[in-house]
């Protein structure tokens, strides 16, 4: 037993532990006697994220709200947007939905534009063709008949175009 190395170290380690505990208690006592340092806390009063989207029912709600940067306010139906800056100035914009069009939609739109253009041309031509024009006739006598009598012919010197459309 006397040759057991753990036995000797065990007494020494117990004594060292006790000394360490005494030192810790002395440090705690010294800390208690020192003046207490003030506790500081930081409060975040304004949001750090400036890109916040807000919703409003009217411009009156936008006017009442305080902002720290340019802030967009959208109406509930997403048709109007108000942008308020730090000075309190408000700009109002109207929003329209953009619906993407595929090739078929673009072709239909192009054809509808061509139809409208042709309808416009037809209406312009109706005004020109419905105008009253005066016909100038010239009388000519020819001796083409075998009996020697002169034949009187009416020849038109102008060509008139007749419209078949109904007047409105």
C-alpha cells in the first residue's frame, strides 16, 4: 500500500483542490466589494431594413405614417402605389398588370390592327365615291346611217364611280 503512487497523489490533489476553492472564494469576495458597473441595453427603435413594402387603404394612411427612407405603399387591390420619402413628400402612381403574350396572341393583335386599318381605308373611300359629280356630255353628229340621217350620240367626258354601300 505504501508503494501505491495514487495514494500520495491523492492527498496532494485534494490539498490543491481545496486551495483552488479558497482562491475562487477570495476572488468572489473581492468582486462583491467593487462598485457595480451599470447595465447597458441597446434598443432598436427603427427597422434597419429600408426596403419594406407596406399596404394602405388611402393616401391619408400614408400621410400619417413615419418613414426613415423611401417607402412604397400599395393599395390592397394593387392598382395604386404611393412612395413617401423622409421629407414627407408623396408620389402617386397607377399600376397596370402586364400579361405576357405568346406568338399566337401577337399574331392576333397584328391581324386586328390590319383589319382596323383596312376599315379606315374603306371609310375614307366611301366619302370620295359618294360625292356628287357633274357629268359633261358632248353632242356629236355622224353620218353613219345609210339613209343619210345624222345620228346624235351622247358621250360622257368623265367617268363616275358608283358606290354600292348604304348611306348612314
